[in-house]
């Protein structure tokens, strides 16, 4: 490990001042420390924010959720409020990483984590995300696990977070605090598609700190769940995944929220699938018909064309699981 400075912030003001000077925030550290070991990232200063008061999960007045940025993945998944109101969040977290990592990693850190693309983590390989202008080795390399949606000539790396897919489906909002004060940004706008600047992954301003993720209230009953398809059951990232939330009233789907993971450069919202569901009565035929649009716009690479059909089947299966649940 190379030499770097370390400071532990005693309060939010101290953290923001250090962030303004270029310090990198760290709490659980499960991703950033790995990248530093591999010399993929080389921050000069680490700002430990683990002592800040951002560890609460609260229900809002209207019945939504506010999850503090420093609540661990394990604590969030086990929280009775989360499990009751939005099981899709708990399920996405429980299908992420090992128990040890879930005990350490935070919600804020999870949505900030960087891609698991092997070329990004290999400092000898061309990677525009790591070094803009160097090229994208994945485009002509082994790209079986890479993205088919939201890609560009500069980058085809997938976003790795499971819970970010659930947040995208539920249209959650990221709460930020920075030198210019507070602001809120939808998850859909927080994660940036690569375009020509894949090195810029989140819509953060210099020194901004994630304070919470807020999930809006939805009509009840709301059934939801998360399905993850991967090469093996443990410690593996998604080939595809689907987060689904449905409000069915009077035998008709009134609200439908759907997003996919493992296939996009960002957590991938599926508005066409949602539109195909709203106003319809649940049926096997409906699930299949709605899922047909899940891969619209896909640009497969040499080794990942299979993801098109796999994504459709994953979405269809999860629609059926959630839609048929009692």
C-alpha cells in the first residue's frame, strides 16, 4: 500500500472541510481499500466518517423510508421497517456479498461502489474508467459479464450494486450535503451513464457527502421482491437481476415499479415494462408480454448476447413471483 494521509472526522463540518480539500470519504471501506491495494485508486487523504450520526432508519410521515448513509447493509436488511414496507430492499441486500462484508459495508458506500470489471481492476489493461483516453479493453476482450444497456464506445462495464437496482425501481432519492448546502437527486440521475466520460460515475460535486437514501411512500398493499441470477449462489455478482414492486387493487395493477441489474452500466429502470403492466389484470400472459420489452435498446458484445433472453426471462419470472404472491 502506498503512503497516504488519514483523518477521522469528529463532526459533519470537519468532514465537509476535509472533503472540500480533496479528501476521500471512507466508512466501511470494503471497496475503496481493495482498490487502493490494487493501486486502481490512489487518494492522497482518507476522511473517516464512520463516527457521523447517519445511522438511523426512519419511516416518513407518509409511509416512506429514510435510510441513513452509514447504516450497514446487514442492519438495513434486518430492519423490521425495511422488511415490512419494502422487502425488495432486504432481499437485494441479503443477496449481496458475504455476511462479513454486509456487516461492514454501508448503504452510502454500496451505491458508490465501482465496477467489478476485470479490466478496470487490472492496471495493465486499457480502461477509460480508470484512465480516460486509454481505451476499453473489454470491448474486444472477454466480455461475457459486461453490460448490454447504456453502453458507449468508451465503456461497457456493469454497475455492481444490487440494492441500487431496488432503489432505482422504487425511484428513491439520494440526499447530499456539501459546501453549498443540502440537495436531493433521484437515483436515476445520481448514477451516470458512461458516454464519453466513464471516469465520472456519480453526479456528485466536490466534497459532497451522502447523508441518506429516501424511498417514497406507495399505495398499500405493495408486494415487492428481488431476483438475482448468477453463475453460482454465493459471493457472485449478477448476470441479470430484477427488482419488482406491484400495487394490485381490485384485481388490477395500479402501480408497477421495475428495474434490472447486471445488464446496464447503471441500475436500469424499465419504464416500458411498467407501462405494459399498469391497468392490466395479473396473468401469466401479461408477465410474458410485459417482459418482452425489458431488453429494448440492448447492444450485446461478442460474448454476452445471451443476456438479452436471460434478462427477459428474469424479469418475467420475478413479475410472476411478486404478482402471484399472497
